[in-house]
C-alpha cells in the first residue's frame, strides 16, 4: 500500500485496472434490452434517430425534448445518443458500450482528482507516497459499487453518468490550477474547468452544483492559506451559479417558481416532499454502506412523510442530517478532506432532493454525490494498515477484509446487472421491493401484452389499478387505456368501454 508510483505509471495502471474490472462486471449487460424511460427518450424519440451527419440532423438531435417537441434538451447527452443511432440504429450493444466507457473514464478522472488533491495536502515525500493507494482504493470502491448500475446499465441515464464525467473532469482541472509548477499558467486549466462545466450542464442540469462544489473545495481543502483569494473565488463561483441557474430557469421554465405548478400532477405536496427526502438521503447512505443485491431496485416504496412525526422517523432523519452538517462544519479545520467528502455528498443531492417536483427516490441520483463518499473510509483504512505495519498477521487479516469487501461490491454489481436483462427481469425484481406500486404491475403488464401473454397482462393491469402507490395522478388513466386496448384486441368491447 505504501509503494510510490510515478504519475505516468499510475495513470496507465488505473486505466487498465478500471477497464478490466468494470468490463468484467458490466460485460453481461451489454445486450440488455431497452427499459422504461428509454422508450420515450430514445426509442420513440425520432429527433435522435440521426440518419446523416447533416446540420439539419444535428439540430434535430439537439432540440429533441420528448416532453416539449422542438425544445432544447440536454444537448450534449442527446448528441451522443444521436451518434449512437447513426452508427448502429437501435441496437442496444453500442449504447451500452458507450455508457460503460463513460463510467470507466469517470472512474479514472475520479482517481486523478483524489490523487491530485492528496498530493496537494501532503507534507513532503513521506506523506505523498500514500496518495496513490488511497486514491485508487476510494475510486475503485465507487466504481464497482452496485448503486452505480442504474446510471450505467440504464441507457437513458447516460445523461447522469456523462454529466458526472464532465463534472469530475472539471474538479480535476481545478485541482491542477493549484499545483506549484502550473502557477504561472493557470488560465489553461481554468478554461478547461469552464468547458467541463458547460458540457456537464449540457448533459444534465444538476451539474449546476459544480461551481458550489468548487467553492467548498477551495474553502475547506486547498485555499485555506489565502483567505482574500479564497473569498474572491467563492463569491465569483457562487454568483455565477446563482445567475446561471436563474437565467436557465427563466428561459426554460418561464419563471423561478415554475415547480409549484408542476406539483399539481404529483400525489404529494412540496411540504411532504421536503419532509420525506431526509429519510431518503439516509436510505441512500444505507445502500452505500450495505449494498447487498436484494436492496437495489428501479422502484422503492418509501412511506410519505405527512408531518414531522408521521412517520416518527421523519424528525429523526432531519435531526440526524442537521447534526451531521453541523459536525462536519465544526471539524472541517481539523479534518478538511473528511468534511469535504461528506458535505460534497449532501450538497450534490440538493437539486434532486429538495423543492423540484421530481419522483421521490431513484438510485442513479447518487452517481455524482457518492464520488467522494468512500474517500474517508480509504483514508481510515490506510491509517489502520500503517498502525499495524509491523504485525504481519494483522496486515494479512486487514488486506483479506479489504479484498472481501471489494469482491462483495463487485458480486452485487454483477447480480444487479442481470436484473436489467429485459423488462420481465427488471420489474419482477422490482416487485419484491415495491409490490404496492402501480408502475411495477403496469410495466409487467406491458411486457406480457407485447409477448402475447394476455391472461398475465390482464392480471397485472388489474393489480396495477388496485395498487395504492402512484407517481403521477394520471397513471391510472394510462393503465386503463392499455387495459381497454387489450380487451379490444380480445374482442370484449363491453369490458373495453369500461
């Protein structure tokens, strides 16, 4: 663990290691079928069906918002989908391959960012040799964790992973501006930071938090010795974030309070969502710390919080998060890297876990927030190894434990990828976690109807209409439509009219 590795060799080894490990874990998923939102966003989105590399074709791809025809929609991600279609039509292999390559690159840049940061914080050569091992270990934990499967194997969530790639690239480029040998020419890296931010935001809007993350990084980790410069950078970055966010919302949604109207289509209110999300954040933490295969799903049933005390875990979750934030701030001076890592996790859940009327829970929302989650654990583990350096038996036990945990993560990822094989495997697995959701039975019904298994389709549609949990108020109407269509196909016009 204490071997010093040259920058060139470390990069080469990390590329090979991440590529081999991740291709072995995700290889069986390269032919997994289109799923769920893939149909609306890619398969049926003709704007992404690029036939030729013409200006008109590229323009259609950029303005291919499935919810607002002709609207600009995550153009960076959409142009990659269009290029996939140009090269291979709707064959899933090419889409999966690109998604996996994005994840590999993201893992490598995460390693580089952590490695660069640890070198900045190291005090002389005695500390610098730890950077490589800690960076590799923490980024490997993140890369092989099964919670990432939804952002990698689920085609449409390339929007999340691609945004994550440019996000961590921007963080790495910013860290490079802090190296002593580059101080004379920091403008090169700053330009790259700006480009990375634009590409990340163009892939998915939650990358708007990147400048705030850079402020946190500057304040807690690398800029502590220059308070004036630190304050200037913080003001510029925060001001940029707020301004860009306001301009984008005004242009895209027509007003800063657009989200209040969109709650009309949800089965929960703004207040209920704000009360429920702290419990979901802690649920995400539990998935990261206890990633057994059966805990992951495309659908999770989370009881809605209707008040601070209903359910009772609501106020407890809020209190835990408040205490955690206060503790991390108070200990930031003594343990800057640990505070930054966990605050980074909470900060990057702000967009999708607060006021916006999004669905309550999705695993892919952890792709960026969890990037530094395992860094403190890697640091602690390295310190324990150092403490027992002279005891070979203890070193062997600790190393064996580390290997066991990594294998466990990888095994869970491998098994979770099997669930994405086709709609039946995905929604059957979801049925175990959320049998009370209309969506789960509805999608199983769709699958059986497409396969010509009408009896099973009818059964699932009926169960869907009896399910108490919905995500949108119009979901029962959609299920009734498909049920009526099925009855019409069977020649039962009386039931079809009902």
